[in-house]
C-alpha cells in the first residue's frame, strides 16, 4: 500500500492554517511597546495562512480520506516540522533572530516544549514576538495531549497503552468517537489550569503579560520565560510556589487531574505512577533542599523552596530556574543530570522517558532476579494491580535502550563539533528529554547561543525525537516503513 | 531447601589453599632485590594456606556434597571476596599498602581483572609483591574462564547461553563431564598464549620479569603494569604491537581461539560477535588514529599505533595506556567514556557488558521498529543464524538496564563523597566495566589513591558486581534467594 500523500498534505495544510491563526493572536501584544513588530507578525501570519490554505485547498476534493497507521506516523513528524519551519517567521521577519538555524532551534524548542533557548537577551525581544515564543510551547502542549490520547496508543508506542488503560473512554484498538470527547475534556483541563495559574500569578504581583506568558509555558512544561533570569527574576515566594504547584500539575497525568477535579482522589492515589511521581519529587526536593540548607547561610524555607523548585522543574521537564544548581554540592549536579532522564507522568505534557516506563523497568529488573531463581515460572510485571503483557514490557525496555543509545551516540557526535564533555552530554540529555537547561556550558544560567551550528541542528533533531516518543520519528528511517506490500 | 553451608565452606577452603599456593609462587622474585619481602610473602602464604586447610578439613567428611544452583551463586561471590580478603596479606604484611581499604581495593582490582590502582609509585613496590599483584589478575582470569564455561550458563545469566551454544562440548542444561574437558582446553589456551606473549615481549627487549608480569596481566585483560607510566614506559613499537595483538586475543572468545588454532577460520569469521569485535576495534582505532594524526605533528604510524592501542586496551577492558587520551580532541574523551560500557567478547577474560549483548540489543531495537509496523507478526532476533529465544533477549535487555541503573545510582552516590562530576561517572563506569582507567581525575595517567575511603569500597563492590555479571551478586540481596521452600 502506498502512502496516501494527499491526505497527509491536507492535514498539514490544516495545521498550518491553525498555526497562522495563532500567530495573529500575538498582534495585540505588539502594541504594548511601540508596535514595531506588528507588521512582522501580520506578515508571518499571512504567509503561514496562505501556505496552509494552498496545501489544504489543493487536496480538498480527494476521495480517499482514509488515515492509516503509516499516514499517522508521517503526519505527526511532518506536522511538528512544518509548524516549526513556518513558526520561525516572526523571529526572522522581525530580525529578533536573524539566523535561520537559531530561529529553527528556538521554534522547535518551543513546539517540542523543551525550553532551550539561543537568546542571550530575552528582555530585548519585542513583546509580540516574545508572546509568540511562549505560545509555541502552549500549542506544542496541546499537540502532545492529542498525540497521547488519540495517536500513540493506536501506533502502539511503548507504555502508552498503560496510560490508556486508565483513561476514560479510550480503547487502545481504534479511534472511537469517545476519544474526541476525551481529548476535548483534557484540553479543557489544560485551558482551565492555564487560566487559573495566570490569575494567581497576576495576583501574586506579575504583570498581566508576564503572568500570561508564564502560565502558557508552565502548563506546557516548556519553561520559556520572558525574563533573562527566568523565575529567579520574581523573588516572591508566592509566585515561586504557585509555579511549583502548576509545574507539578502539568507533569501529572491529565486523566488523574480529571479524576481529582471530580473528587475521585482514591483513584488518583491508587495510581502507581502518580504515587511514584509524588514520592520521587518529595524525596529529591528534601535531599537537595537540606543539602542547600547545610551548605549555605540561607534560611530553611528558602533552601527548601530552592530545592523543590529545581527538582519539580527538572522532573516535569519544564526547565525554569530560580538558582544555579551547578553551583551546589557536586553530587547535586550529578543527580540533576540523571534526573534529565526521568520525565514525569505519561499523559501529561512532560517530555522525557516518563516515570511509568521507569517503574516497569525497575519492577522487571527485580523480577528478572526472581526469574533467575525460578526459571520455569511465569512471573509477570504488575502495574496498577494488573499484569502487564510481555509485549508491552519488551517494548518499554526497547524504548529505554534506544533512548540511551541515542543519548550515547549523539553525545559523541556533539563532542566532534568541538563541544566539551559535560556540555555534550548535558545538552544532548536535556534536549532529548525536552527539559531545557543542562549541565556544563548549557547550565541553568547559560543558553545555547554558543553551540556550533551543526550542534544546533543535532539538538533540534533530538528535541523532535524525544517529544515524539522516538519510535514515531525513527520508524520513518526504516526500510519497513517504506516497503510497499 | 536450606543452603548447604558446609559444602560452600569446603569449596571456599579449597580456593584459599590454592590462593596460598599461588602466593608462594612469588617467593623467587623476592630475591631479585634484597629479598626484603621474602618473609612477608611466606607469612601471607602460610596464613592463607592454614586458613584454607582449616575450612577445608573441618568440612571434609560431610556426606551431602551436592552443589545446587543456590550454592553456586554463593560460592562465586563469596569465593571472589575471600580470595581478595586474604589476597591483601602480602601488601599489608610488607607495608607496601598499609591501609586495609587500599589493600582490599588493589586486590579486588586484581582478582576482578580491573586494573584500577591506588599505588602512586608502582616502581617502589618490592618485586615479589608486585608479582603477586600481577598474579592476582591472572588468577582472576582463570576464574572467569571456569565461571563462563561451567557456572554462568547453568545459572542462566543473560546472553551466556548464546556463548555456550557455540562452545564445544557444553550443554547449557547440566554440568556434564565434558565441561571439565572444555575448561581444561581453554585453560591450556590461556596458559599457552601467556607463555607465547611472555617470550615475544622478552625478545622485544623487556626484562624477563617485566615480560612475565605483563603477559600475565594482558591475558587476564587486567592491565596492572610494573611501571608507573604503564606501557608508555616501553617505547618500542614491537612491544606495543605485541601487546595490542595479545590484548585483542584475550578479548576474543576463547572458543574461537580454539577453533582458530585448529585451522577452522571459517567458523571464526562466521561468528557474529567476532566480526563485530574486529570491525568495531578497527573502525574506532582508525577514527582515533586519524584524529591524533591531524591534530598533532606525530608521524602517521605513531598516531595510528596510539589509536589502536588505546581502543583495543579499553574495548578489551585491559586498561594499559601508552598515551593520555583525555588530552586528545574532546570527542575522543566522550567516545572512550562510552567505550567503557562496551566490553569485548563473551567467553573471554574481558569484563563489562560484552559485545554479544550489544549486538542483541541493537538488533532487537531495530526489529522493535519493524514490530511497530507489523504488530501481529512474530519477529525473532537472529544471532549466528539462529533465532534467539525471547526469554534470552528479555534477560539481556534486563541485564543492560540493571547495568545502566547501577551506573547512574552509583555515580550519584560517588558524587556525595565529594568527588567531581567527571570523576564520579568515570570511576564508576571504569570499575563496573572492569577496565581500569576512567575519565576525570581517574584518567589514564592518574590513579585512585585520592578517592575517599567510602568511594573505594563502593568501587570495590562495583568491580565485583561487574566481574560476576551482576545477577550472580545481586541475587544474594533478594528475598527470593533466601526464601526456604
């Protein structure tokens, strides 16, 4: 069967139309200053809408509108790429980021909700453009929700079936009409939480503009800030705690949030991934908080706040910072580096490996020792009280192994571009995990501007890979995908 | 069933007897200088033989001499530990290494064929003691051969069944009498290669003593040298090439060497692991060799020799050095760091993950993408032309995941002892992989003397874990092992 290119182009056209419409949403903010970026954004939106319409209309009358699995893979990857390709326009036309490589890196870092930036002076960027930057992350987060709910389970990407088993109204077998319902419900939660956070941040003393931007990038677990110092700019403990709470919510399986909002806390606390997520975040926050407290002269509350902020920010793959964690005790740098590989819950906007996979991995590792003693017994991994099929466990192990192999190979390639050891492993880990800041010269108070051009393209590719759960992208590089039966 | 402690003690006693006998072999070398270490070694050997006899004789008359799987696990771990505990005596009694932690680290680094050293001035150590140091590695290598041929396949440690499928006269199900035959054959190869290398090194210009020591530690893929500068001390290209060839042979599956010695080269070159091993070594040697050539003013032959030496030394987990690889282009450091996770062939004396596991991992990862496209098809991994059972693939993936988890956790723990990022990850990776030198402050021209005491104990544990293929040791820490049915 050949790929149905026309239907792919049709969907991509639709995505571009949406993308252009979102760009136009930035226009009001251009008038906050002298409106210098008004024309640039109008033009960018116009070009994008025009291109989208051309693609969409040229394929409007196709007869076969069937979307098969293969078209699904193609649309996901091509969709993220085409959104990013056109998403660079506001940066380029306004001259905020004149170089295409940089602009593409920044845009994909947005749509992939990574939050790595090449901007050395964020506050110098016009307000309309800066809003577009935050918006790309929020759009990316919306995209991830559809992806997780509607697409990945059907494609059978490792571990996502486990999430689906819990989600209301989703059958892993086919795209039932109820999936649309579920996606809408989760989008509503996403929208509602964003609005709530915005109001709280506004009350807390941020300007309306800053509150809106930070709410957008928190809920997407993106981490773009409108300030050069990220959240360290806002010294109010209230603001920092609000952001911690909403980062944590953004990293929570949205289905659990749905149950929570309906008062079904029993279901939430019975969910193994949520318990693990909560426990892990608390444990690491305490370890780092106490270490800061004993190593410094800071008051206890401040140390603990610094600890919990950095931990939740990294685990949820948001990437905001209120302190330079590479300045703490050396073991904290190592710990945070390893946390770049965690990721929060599946079914949230968080990137990275995801905790559910780690849970299956840990359980299976321990059980493998049991299997060693009882080689003939069938010993399944259990998750949320149910036995997990061997196929899924297998798929998850393969996922993690591919993840680590990509990390290793990319680190070497990165180093061949003349980047030092810690920066190589740090930048690769943070981009693949969609976190944002890394270790080395891409730490929490640095940026990616100095990375060589080839490195920026590599990191862009890694952001895409990580965001789309590896398989979705990698499969396009196999002969199996392109073989016609 | 309770553990049969008596039979365990009996075997451990026998091991200690052997250990003491080996110590006495060092006596002749004490007379090379003023014989100052003669009495120390005699006393160490005496204590060890006496203790071994006590254990052995006290359990000589037991009726039930059955060795079951569980006793097997216990003997392997306890055996390596008790050998190391008594193996410290020559160092301690002679005062060469007065501190017990250091002495234990050095001895276990010997028996585990790691080659990490805490000695800051190797050449100041008396010749008899230094010979004991080399001998521990050679004994460790012998132990590994028995382990691989006779014990691991029965315990079902991941991937070892694949090696066994190729070995002559071994059935993975039970310890057949032919296994004894196979072990003897492989020991003969080990002994023969050691003798051959010694003669070649002697001809090449080393003293008899240096040639013997280096032959012992090459064939064990250990890497202890009698010189502070390791092999860089011997500038003769002939010597360096001889060592490269014998390191490569030591990292080759001994069964393949057996076939090779019988002229059956077809079988050797058909073996996938061997082809991968050869190809990988050649490729990486060329990459590093050419990089050195273009970055320096060295003649071409010297650059290539440096490249091949460092690569083969790391891949085979030997750990000799002729140059400081951390001084090369940054990407070489990253590449060598990642090579610490390779390991050479199963069925050799090399430590680490082993290439066969990486091959299965790579093949399975690619096939997992194929399975994604064809979810209902059964797509097995093939190795050496045969389909590998899903259980074995599963076990191998679990092995690698546990390996990486141990690496990650240990790196954090190491850093809490106040060790910097690169030294933490470097020391953990090199000890777990039984290589020797790492990156950071435990690089090729450094040593482990400055590592804090707790760190030395952690690294010692990792050397044991890595050498005994993880599962053998870890299983002792599970409730499943201790449960009585």
